[in-house]
C-alpha cells in the first residue's frame, strides 16, 4: 500500500492520469436484471403439497405480512396433520428476512431468485400474493434461499425418554418409562411451534399447544387446567394414549429428501409430566373449575365405568346433573384397568384419575350388573337418560381349527386376569396372534410372568402385517418387545391350532401372508400356502380384536334399537334410535382411550342439550 | 448584402449554434460517462430534456423580472451568436467585433442575477452572488486575452482575426501564453470544476437554478448549449484559425470544449476566494507574459 | 373513471388534429427525459446510488438526479416515510411542477412494511399523494429500480392511450381527500406554502373532488402567502 | 402549521440570516437537516434537526421476539448494516451465556470487514462529491457494488444480510467463495492507484479538505467522538483491538492514525483503514479453510425462546465508530429494552454543530460527510 | 489487570451505597443510589480516566414504578467499561444532568427526555429534537402502546386480488389475518379449527383493522 502523508500536497497533474479511462471500457451492466445469486432472498415460492398449513411462518413473521388463506380445494386430513390453510404474503410488509423459510417445519415455503415486481399505482393488489411453486409471476425462477441444516431454526430431535433397561424391567410390572425431568420437559416443550395440528387431530381436541406452552412456562397447574378442559383421563392418556396428535405433529414430517429425521414433540410424555407434577388435591380443585352452580335436578344413569362412561359422567355432573354410574366389576376404569398392563399404566395413576372424577360428584356403583342386578327398564324409569358405555369386553376369535381348545385364550380375558390377581397357569411358551398394541401388551405381560416363574421368556407374536410398514402396534412397543426377548413373526397368518390326541395344544400353524387387503381395500388376506411353519407352544392367545357384550340390554330393547353389523347404530352424537338412550365409547367407536373420552364429551353434550 | 440575407443569417446562426450546442452537451455528458466508467445518455438526450422542460404542464414563475431575467440570459447568447462569424455566415460580426461580443457574454450572467433574485431562495441568491464574483474572476484574464489577441491581430473584428490567422499561422502558435490563459478563462466561463462554485449542489443546491422549473429551466438548458457553442467557436476563432468550412471549424470547436470538460470531472471545486486567487494569478500572469511578448 | 373524465376534458380542449401529434411528441420526450429528485426519505435510498452510478447507469434511460423539487419530475419515495418526513415529502411534491410522478419503492410505501407497528411512520403513501409506480422489495435491487423506471416511462409514453402516467392530476382533482388524510395526521391547521386549489383553477385541473369539507377547513386557517424578499 | 424549510429568514436588522440545509438537499447525508445562521458565508450557528428517519426502533424491538429483531436491526444504519447484526447477536449471546462457534466468529469478522470496505468506498465518494468531484462517487459506488455481490453470494441479500443469528451465522459459505473474495481484494488493490490519482493526491482536493472541521484531541474526547474520526485526531483507539470481540485478538492489523483532526486527516484514516480491512480479509481467507466445525450454537425454538434475565453492553467497531447495543432482558420472549448507541449520534449532532460554528458555508457539507455521519443512527 | 481492578475498587468504594459487580473482563457494573451517581461519575472521570461517556440508557421498569438510568463510561487508559445503574422514581421523573461532566450527555439526556419524559436539571437543551412533530406521551414509556396507536391512526391497504375473490367464491378465503395472531398475543394456535370457528364468529365485517 502506498503511504500518503498528511503533509503531501498532491499534484494537479495526477488526476489527469485518469484520462486513460477514455480508453477503458465502461463497467455498466446490461439493462436486463441479472440473475441473482444461488441463495438469494427473492420472492416466495410455496410447495402446496408439502405445505401443511401449520402457520408457523405466520407466527415467526416479524412484519405481520403473512395471512393464512383457506383453500377449499385442498383436502383437509386432521389425522395426517394437513390443513387447507396456505400462507399468502403481503409484499407491502415483507422484508425478505427468510425467517419463514428457516422455520417451516416441512420446508415447503422457500424463496426464489426472482426479485423484480413492478406495478402501477392502482395495482397494489398484486402485492398480496399466494405463493405457489412457480413464483409470483409464474415464471419458474430457480430456488434461492432454501432451508439448510444450519439455517433450520427448529429443534428436530426429541429429548430422549429414559427407560428401564430390558433386563431390569422384564421380571416385573413396574412402569418402564422414567418420565421427563423438568429440564427435559421444558426443552421438549420449547420445540413446539404451536401449530395446533395436534389439537385438530386429537379425537377429544385436547388443547395440546396450550398445555405444552404452559409446561414450557413452567406453569404445570395451568397445563393441567388446559387438560381437564377436555380430558378427565389425563393420567391415563399421559401414559397409554395412542397419540394420534404426535402423528399429526408438524415437526414429525419427513424432510426434503424424504428422511424422517425430524421427530414430533413428545406430547404424551409432556402430558404425563404435567400430571405427575401436580398434587392430587390441586388437580381436584382444577377439575371442579367450571362446575355449574345450579343443580338441574335431572338424573342420568351410565352403564360402564370405563373412560367413555366416566367422561360422560364427569361432563354431566359438571353441568349440574345427577349421575350414577353402574359398574359390573369391583373397580372402575374398564379397559384401562383390565386391559392395560401395569408396566404401561400403573394402577395408582388410574385410581387417581377416577378419584378426581369421583371428587366432582360422580357416583359409581360397583359390582352392579345391568340386566342381572338391575334391569334396563328400571334404569329408564329412574333416570332422564341412560348411557350405555360398556365397551368391548369379549375377545374375537380367529375361528381357525382348534381355536376352541381351552389352551387357546383371548387376550382381553387374560389381560383382565392379571391385574385382578386371578391365578392362571402361565404357559412355558406362548404364541400371540395379532399385531396390535393389545397383542404386544399380552405378549409382554406373559413374558414378564414367564420371567418371574421360569426365568426365561418364550413368547412369539404372529401377525398378519409386515414389520416396519403396515404393522399396527407402535414402533416403541415393537422395539421394547424385541428388547424383552419376544419373537415377532410378521406377515404370517394363523391356519390352525394343532391339537394333539390328548386334546393338548401342540403348536400353531401359520402361513406366509402375501397381501392383507384386496384391491377395494377390504380385509381379505391372501396366503402363500407353500410357506408354512409350526410354532410349538403351550398357549395360543388371540389378540385380534374385541366385541361388545350386548345381551345386557335385554331382548326388548335390543329389538327396539337399530343395529349395524353387530354394533349399535348411533348418530354422530352417540344418540341411539331410542330417545332416552345413548351409547358411548369403544362399543360404538373402536378401542382407544382418547376416542372414548371424545365420545364421552359428545354424548354428554348431546344429553345436556336434550335435557334442556 | 441585402436585408433578407442578413435576416436569414440572423435566424440561421443561432439555430446552428443551438444544434451544435446540443451535440456539445451530449459530448460533455458522454465524456463524463466515459471517465466515470459508464455508458451515458442516448444520442438525443439533450433535445429530449429541453422539449420535456418546455412541455411541462405547470410552470411556476416568480414574477415578471424572473421571466425577463431568463430572456436576458438566452437573449444575451443569441446576440453573441450573431456576432460570431462561422463559415459562410458572418451575420453582423464585422460590425460588432469582439468588444461587443464580450459585452454580450456578460448579459446572461446579469440576466440570471436579475431573475434569480426574484426567487427569494437564499441558495439562489448565494449562488448568483458567487456567479457574479467568479464572472469577475474569469473576465479579467479573458479581457486581457481578448485585448492581447486584438492587439496581435491588429483588429477587433473576429472576421479580420480569422482572415489573419488563415493567411499567417494560428494564434495558438504565435501567442501560446495567451492561448493557455484563454483556456483557463474558458474553464471559468463554462463554470466547470474547479470553478464550479456557483452551482455547488452540495452546498447551495445548484445555486441560481434552484428555483428554476419548466421552461425557465429549459431556458437555462438552451443557454447552456449556446454557451458551449460560443466558447468553442470563439476560442477556435481567436486561436485556432477559425474555420474555412464547417468541417474544419466544428472539430476545433468540439476539441476546445472537450478540454475543459475532460478536466472538470477530475477535480473538485475551488472556494470562491480561491477561484479569484487562482484566476487572477496564473491566467492573468500567463496572459500578461503573453501580452508582453506581443507588445 | 375519474381519469377518463380528465382525459376527455383534456381532449376536448384540443381541436387541432396536429395538436395530438404534438402532444404525443411531448409525451415521448417526457418519457425519455426524467429528472429524479434526489431525496433519501428512507433506507431504500441506499440502492439509488448504485442505480445512478456506473454499474447500472440510470442516465442511459435518460434519467438523472436533480437536487431541487422545482427541477425534478420524479419523486422517489424510498421506503418508509416518518410523519416528520411526510410533511416535507408532501411539500416537495407540491413544489414539483407537473407532470410529476411518484414512485413508491420498498414494502413500506404500500402497507407500512416492517415498520407497520411504528408510531412514527406513515403506512400508506397513496393516502397522501397519488403514486404512479410501485417497486416491490425491501429494498429493491438497482435492477428492479430500473425496471420500475422503465415501466414509468412506458406509462408516460402511453399516457393518453392507456390512461396511465397521469396520476398527478388526481392530486388536483381529489385534493379534498388527500388533504383530509394529511389533516388527519398533521392536525387541522396543516397548510403548505403551495396553494393547490389556486393552481388547479389556474391550469384547469379541478375535479369534483377538489373541493370539500377538508378544503373548507383549510380555507379557514390558510394564511395568504407573502412574497419574500431576499437580501444579502 | 407550515413546515418551515426552504425559507430564509432574515434575523432582525442584522446581517445574519438563517437557512435550512436539508432534509432534501444533496449536501446532507441521508434525510437530515441543518439550520444554519449565516453571516455572509460564515456559519454563526448550526443547529441540527433530526427525526426525519425516526421509526422508533427501540420501541419496535420491545414488541418483537428476540429472533424477529434480527430482521430489523440492520436497518438502523443502512450503509454499514453488518455491525448492527453482529452487535445485537453478541449482546444476546452474552445474556444467554453462549458463544458462537469459532468458525462462525471468523465468518462474522469477514462480514464485518467486508461491510467496512463497502462503507468506506461509499464514504469516499460522498465526501468527494461535497467538494464538487463526482467521479469518485461513481467509482466508489460501483466498486462497493462488487462487495455487495459477495454479500449477496453468502448472505442472500445485497444490503441487509440478516445473516447473523445469536449463536452464529445462518448459512455456510458457498463453494468457491473465498476465491471470489480473494479476487475482489486483488481488484480493489489494483484500483488503489486510480483512487490515489483521482482523489488522494489531487491537489485541489487536498487543499479543500485540509484545515476543514478541525477537531482537537481534547474536543474529540469531550464530544464523545469515536472511530476513524477519533483516530484522525491522534488517539489510536479501536474497539477491535482495545475491547476485543470475536477473534479480532488473533488478527494482525494496524490502527491508522493522523494528528491533524481535519477532514483530510479523516479521509486519510479511512483510506488506510480500507487497506487494513483488506489485510484482515486476507488473513481470514488464509485461516478460514483450516477451521472446521459448526457455524451455529443451537438456540431454542425461536417461537418459544425466552432469554434469561440480564443485560449486556455489546460494543463493536463499525465503519463510523463505536457502535453499542445495550440489551436488557427480563426473562421474556422479547427484549425488555434495547438501546442503540450509534456512533453518528455523537458525530452528527453535537460534533457537527460544534464544527459547523465558524465554518464556511462551502465546508458544512464536507464536514458532515467527513464525519461520516449516518442520520438513521441518530434518529433510530 | 488485578491491580487495576483493585485500584478501581478503591475508588468506587468511596461512593455511598455502591454495589460493584465485575461482570466479565472489561465490564464492571455498579449500582448506586440516585444521589451518589454524580459523585461516582466525578470520581471515575477525575481519578480513573473514565472520560468517554459511551451512552446513557433509560429503562422503564413500570412494575417497580421506576426508571433505571444506566451510564456507560469507558476509560481509554484502562480499557474498561463501567455501567453505572441508578433508579429514579417514575412519577416524578427528574434527575440531575451530567452535562458539565460529559458533553455527550446533551444528546442522550435530550433523547431520554423526549422518549421517556425524564427531565434533566441543568441539561442545556431540554427540548424536542427527534420528535418535534409528536404530541402524545413519551413513546418509549412502557405504557405507550405503539401498536394500538397505529391501529387508531392509520389505514391499511385493503387487498382484493383476483385469486382471493376466486377463493372466496369457492367458500375459502382469508382465514387468519396476521392481526388475529398479534392481538391474541404472539403465540396462540389460531389455526386450529376451534380457534378459527371462534374467529369466524367474532370476525368483523370488512378487511382493514379499523373497519
């Protein structure tokens, strides 16, 4: 570098050296707009198929430039977490900071390299743009600023949930999952983008974003308050919910290359954390919030103290009605108590939920079998409305040859026996037919019992579905089962329970499944008969579904009601064709706690409306 | 020479001056563009500018004196044009001579002063006071140069001067000092850097032009074309032997104008007192030396 | 609608067929020569120097910067205008001689831009003066600015055909509305040194919206403008 | 109520009169105004009038999330936006108790120095234009544009990079970027001769700039002058060296100073600084490829990002001087208070008024540009 | 460095009621009662070469009903920044100017006067500067809601592009405006059906904020 001193006077001729520029070429660019750089932040483009309408872009936008627009032609799918909302950008506000790009959970919205938009004074409408794949003017510019791993603002990884080691857990029914620590819970909660897809997906529409937010703020009571607005079985759901919400979570989407490296928020575990963190008395106070001041004077009878029945009862009591719940078994909870093993849902948690429900004034009469101890007629007479929420207690059978053997049992029956403490002979080796969560439950319960008694696990699960693709049970369940030494044989259909001459079960004969559904999507499995196997076992457990125990209604009522393929015909609010009778829960909606809860709310609302 | 001929010359000479002046404006802008490493305006840009300015829908005037001022500014130069002999046309050059021409060249500045004074804009007033000061500054060497040239050619008629040069050698060869001093004066006369203090956008927002709009601004643009033309042709006539034909005159005129322009874009402006100091020092000294040689 | 009326009015004045040729020529020249007021109202002004200087050279489009509103044709409102600036912008606009054009650059001139929650900036430029062309961006690149200017040139050239490029007439024709918006922001005693109504009368640019309750308000507070003497 | 600009007011019977320079005036940097009381050509009193660019940044930032403020901070000084981003990020990082990865720090240094180069190229032109020489502006802006091209390459935006984020930078450098940078530096160095010929050894310019706006060292300290302006008064202070941030303590660079404290000294300091920046950039080019690693320390999901309560005063050296962000958090998702201490808030108000007093009208614009005042930093 | 710190501590400890925190290298935070602030500044300027007033910040702690004034002072010799914090009553917002110590205080105090309404006794120019055309309350005070003011004062552009009309005809159209999100606090899952139904029920006619 040439040094110039302060005292240099300079020269009058030096500048004239620049006359050389007459001979140099101008550096002016061409008049047409130059192509912008590879990561230029130009106008938006939005992949309409990738976009799920989560509206995160709208929230991060510092200029309030993004409006969510409803596009009727896009099909909504709450369970998959797809909304028909799409962002429209107001270029009268936008500042092209690309924060919307960097936060987009699905990498749908991106910026292109297009940067020229000019309009006349009366055409400001063109500043409001619904970005699509081809850009603001349909000119298909190349992509500019897109999300990279570095620029991604979202935390894609779930906080790992601590679990007992397989060796530690296999010989007992203690709860496997450790649960979050406060630190982890807050961190996990902080990942939420508050899109509310979970709320839409949840059958009960639990206000997940709200309680996640409250957990993030460290206000667990507030979180529990949010939960009790929609779900009196929060302890249960915090542990065993099928978490449809997490499937819909906007963070759980596959990234650009189709990898599913992004994990959804652990909504269920957060719920569990919040519920565990608040004392029982406090929860009771919270549950009482919103109680009607005035008693209505009406009374309702509910048959079955499962999640559906109790939710209905909870709602109706809070609305000022008198509710009596009739339960055939000695304890309330229904399937949640007699269908879910303890290592997934410790009983005391369930007890607490039920205690809270009782604390608002729900009366439960145990050991009362409707149809035997009390008739439907009587109930009708004593009450203004009756709800049947008896669930599905009877297991379905595969009806293959030999399935009537006494060593072939149904999963529900077996599961019911375990918490009841009923003694039964634990088989040395067992085969479970079915690939759902119930199959896993029974398999793992059996495994535990085997471990306790024989120090050795010998349980095989044989399912029609293929692992990893169509398998019904949760991935976690499968993973944990395998860890616990359970053998899973996927894509195998049962042919026969081989019974030896003494009438003793010898083995299960299965064949390879080629396809499960036919072209119309109906259940019609096709087998490859050449590939057959025999699984020797002492017990076969059928876990392929349940059905309802309807005879309790009595013949007369059964006549009066409308039926649909063995299920009671109800409208969307659970009302049957008989005007004083409603039905809720698994018996009409399928086996799932959260669906039962949702159903309970619907029925309660409808009854309340009816009674008014 | 009949009246009609004179009349047509009187019309034609300013017209030619205008057209040539436009091209000089274009040249000026192209020169600046080239030095500044860019393309510059299109060919017809100067005329577009002037037509546009005259075609303005609203034209704000600051009173009668303002109008008269502009008319004086343009008129002064038109007067100068017809005193300036060009190939084929002499107009009234032999009657007026260079002394009259010099007087005419002062009219525009005075006219501007008159007009701008009406605008009540302080920037304009400051500008015009600076313009008059710098006129004072460059007129001293200019007058000496003119006087020297007239003495040398023994004529006050430009026609005579041109004839003299065409018969002998060019003025620039015979009086190099005076010719150099003339260039300095030219720089000042054209108001180009470093003698641009009275325009000074960064200080007084283009000074005299600050309140000019529409046709008034257009008037000033027209004035500029005349100014460039006059400067070029006058200098060519004084020192470069004028021109026997347009073909020989125009290149000279353009060259003369190009010199101050090329310099202008490489220098900042002097302050007012520096303008006076510089212009009264070097060009005057040169001119006096030149004069001494001649005398 | 209003524009059409104005155009009819203008055409009605011209009966000579050659006048149209003349008008077209003037329009053509107007479109080819634009003087741009160099006024940095906001941050978008940072892209004007590149647009003016060597790299993008605005002068090849016949556009050059001018320093005072009197000389200028284009007012570039480069981004947000704070209320304090807006007063000067309006003043500047009124001092410019018609035909005059306003270009709104950046998001801020359309809907508040990123300063939409700021108490200090005006949100919509066309509430206060008619805008000819908007250029999107925050800020628009010099190329986009040039595109915008070319669009303006197109509009001016086709002024009479497409009825564009004469937004400035609306300022006269709807002065009451614009004045009303200005008064809303600056208070009822707002007054600029330029008497727009008198100008509209003088040049025959009055429209239905020139007078109204806002101009009445103005008339009450308006002080006559005294010619100022300048002495040195 | 009538805006008072454009009118000259004669003050009583005296010879003094008042004129307004700005806000719409080529002699004013940006949208700013000066009210001058003149006696002839001499300024008797200069009063600044700011607020034309006031947007209430500090208020706006209190209403936006921590991350949303990233988009708004660079707007505070348009010609030199990078230090704003870095300063804000540094302040937030200090409160959070995190530090950007070392690679990000080097990239930030590169961004800052590029921004300084761009800003100085811009200033030369502006300063020269106030003296009537426009060519340096045409050149300077065009060469600055080449720097902006680089900004566009690695940040995605020409002027507002919005590239820094608390915890690091948003993007990895594109392939072949350092090569491009190296070429640009070569080009800029090759242009040095042209600039020297045109501007720095131009006798008339030197004459114009010398002795204009003289600021003694004591005055400079008194008026809180910082940056190149302070260094032109003889005090070798540079935040980069004396209150180091990022990796400046690992870099080798000089702090150019001058003693005279006038406009000429200031532009010389800037010229030398430009080349120091190039020197720093060369070191970055050498060092950066050897530093591997992440470019961001993760921050929480920006939508639920509460910065723990605390405060930080983050200073950086911008091209104009000492720039500081004072950020206060009350533990919420938005800053509780952000105070921007722009260097120009000192230069463009009190210092300018002080220097304008007694100056010639011809020099007022030059004084303002030689101070490299950036009005939005005053108004905010 | 430690020597310097000790020396500084000696000087600082002469001030009544002072609390010194060494935050990190080159950053010292001191908390002083309002009446000893000038003493502190005099001391550190006079005896410890803290000549550069980098900034004065005002923070409005509305919950405590106090203004916090922070004086950032830098020493070119010791290369250290002292941030002197002091609190004054919010209702009677008056304080002593430090202009006679530090000239830059003129700018900062005027700024705080405008933005917060804190009057500095002895400051040379306690007048409007930036906000000359502003007549409301000092805008930086926490109780001034800029967003609400904007809603009241300004119009927004109403867009009605063709595609939007088309969507509206199909039964879609604008679902969540940015305002909805802002008005409900920044984070609320407005996109859920529950909230959208609520929104639809409460939605005002027309598009702009004002209407």
